[in-house]
């Protein structure tokens, strides 16, 4: 018994005071020192930025809460994005320090602009009731699909972060189907919108020069082609900003100018007396087929006013993301703020413009042409010049964000083959090539109104149909549930409308081909 007592009374070797007991590790050693999920785009490791710990809290050296044996899916996505050198070389994902403000600026700049000026043209065919109903339904529909895209940006099952629209289509439909279904509409949206912006910017530059110079001006006015070239040069010069985050200030300027000229145009138009003898009766063709295609073309114009979903994932890709702070939260907050402003602009613009000018709104140019044709005499020269200048600045700003996916695509071809980033001179050449190629197409196309329905039909599935099918594929809602029925119904209706609107747009262009003057811009 004595020996036993002696053995039990042997003192335990004391630990040094500075050494704390080692806690149980709940993650593999390879993950224990992995970067923390901070909001910093550089993903600073946890041991570099210690935080103050209260006295009664868990010791600092214990395993952080977010570390699990396998790591969270969003964490894996962030690590893949962080370590992929190609993403760090391309303009869309080169910088990931965006925030809700940047998202609001980009969404507002891409979601409002010259396309809203064509909305009263659709009212001349649809009339008051159907025009307002169509505009309201289209706005709610596209806002819902925008929400779906924001939620699908980070796949919580596979741990992949989809930074581009074509990437998420390839993941859902396969690479071949994605190229057939999505490549042409997405690229057409970028190129077609830039062409339309060049037309608007060039023609408005001519109006601005004539307004500032006055009727008694003896200076020779440049030709429309020369104005288009001036706008293209300015757009190419501004396009040298390196990545999507770097043009946040440009998008802010574009947003402010868009809100300003939309507000000025509808307020001045409504404040003045209505034109004498105007009519609000819908204009329809003599034949049944013509009336049907004109209505469908008007629906395409409404759809054209809400294009821009091909940029949502790209905008969200510029944000940092973490398990506690996923990028969908600030992205949706910025998108809601932007589309609240958009609704406050486009509804008064469409309704007030149609109320002021009725069936006298020109099909080519929309509210802008009507404003200059009917309000030039009773509106001050300063207001007319200011509106023109705001439209030009907005067109230059919007050109940058819509051209960015094309810049990204062109540079990705080089980086995939050469396995290194583009040199600065090659980036300048590629962006200049795109800018002046757009200029050539702008000179060839006669007007915005002639292709508005066709562009809207091509853009419609990207905006209204594909997000619904992708939600069904990735989230797999219960069969015959409310979300299952809603997304299947909206997706199928969107595809049917897209085919119908494209056919109507081609028909309208074909019927008016003898009225158009190709390669002769006005």
C-alpha cells in the first residue's frame, strides 16, 4: 500500500505558463492554416490579422467555426477562383473588391439608357391599356429572373462560382448546347447594344453641335459618318480602363446622366401643352398578318428595354464572397436599389412620352426624335443642349460595360493558348479592333427602331427564359410544386415569345427594306 501511495503521490510535470493546452483539431492539417474567409479580395490568412478576444470567450488558437473536415462549398469556390491564374488575367475577374454600391452603379448604367426612349414606340401599337400591362409584366418578370441569377451565382453543391453567363449555361446544358443556345444571344447582346450606342452617340453628337452652334452658324457640319467615328474614337479611348471594377466611376456617371435626361425629357414633354390633333388609337396594318407581326415587334421593343441580364453574373463576380458574407447579399441589395430607380424613370418616360406625342412619335428614334422635332421651338437652347450632352455621356459610359464581356472573351482566347496574360499593347489593339468594328456596323445599320424588335427577341431568352430552366436544373424543386410550375411556365412562354418576336423583327425589317438606306446613316 505504501508503494501505491508513493506512486499516486508523484507530482505531475508542470506545463510552462505560456503554453496553452492543445485543442482538438476538427480539420485536416492542410486546411487548418488555409486562408480565412474575410471580405478582403486577397483572402488574408487568419494568423496575419488577429482580432481581440474577450476574456470569457473561446481561446483564439482554437479552430475557427467555418473550418469543417471538408470545407464549405463557397470556400472551395473562393479558393478555386483565387488560385486560377486565368481569372486573375481577365478583365471581369481581375479585381474582386466590388461592393453593393458598385453593383448598383453597374446595374443602373446597363439597365437604363437609350432603349427606354424607344418604349413610347411600342405604345403606339399596343395602346394605353396593353402598353402599361405589358411594361409592368415585363418589368416584374425580368426582376424575378435577375433574382434567380443572383442566387445561382454560387453553387453550394459543387462549390463553383459562375462568373460569366456562358459558364453557368455550360454547367447546366453542356458545352455544345450552351454554345448553340447562349453564345450567339450573349455576344449579340454585347455587340448589338454597342452598335446601337454608337448610332445614338453619333447622331446625338450631331444634334448637340447644331444646338450649340445655332441656326446662324456658318461652320461646316461634319457628316453623320464622321460623327460616328468621333464617338467610336472616344469610346475606344475610354475602353482602355483595365477591368470591370475600374469602370465603376464611369458607370456612376452613366447612371446619373441617364436619370437626368430621362427625367428632363418626360417632365418637359408633359409640362408643355399636348400637340394639337394627336391620337392614341393603336396604329395597325390593313392585313391580319401585318397587325400580328406589328404587335409582336412592339413586344420585342419592350423586351429590348430590359436587356442586361447577360451582365449580372459578371457584375457579381467582381465582389468578394465568404461563408458568412456571400456575394449574393450585397449584389441583390445593389440590384434592388438600381431597379427601383429604373422603374421610377422608365414608367413616367413611356407613359408621359406617349401622352405628350401620341401617334406622332417617330418609329426611328422614338421619344428623342419627337422631343427635338416638337419641343425645339418652345424649349430653351440650354435645355436642348444639356439633354444632348447627357445622352452622349451616357452612351459612352454604357458602351464600356456592354463591351466588357467581349473584351473578356477576346483576351481569354489569348490567355488559353499562351498561358499568360495579355500584354498592354495587345489589349489596346484588341479593344480598338472591337470599337472600330462596332463603328462599321453602326454605319451599315439604318436605325435603332428597325432592329429593336429583333434585338429584343434574341435577348429575351437570356433575360426571361434561361434563368428559369437553370434554376430547375440546379435547385431541383419538388415536382409540381409552386416553384416548379412557375419556372417551367415562364421558361416555356419565354422561348415561344422569343421565336415569335424574332420572326416579327425579321418581317418588319424585310417589309421596310425599301425604306431603309443601308450604309447611309442619318
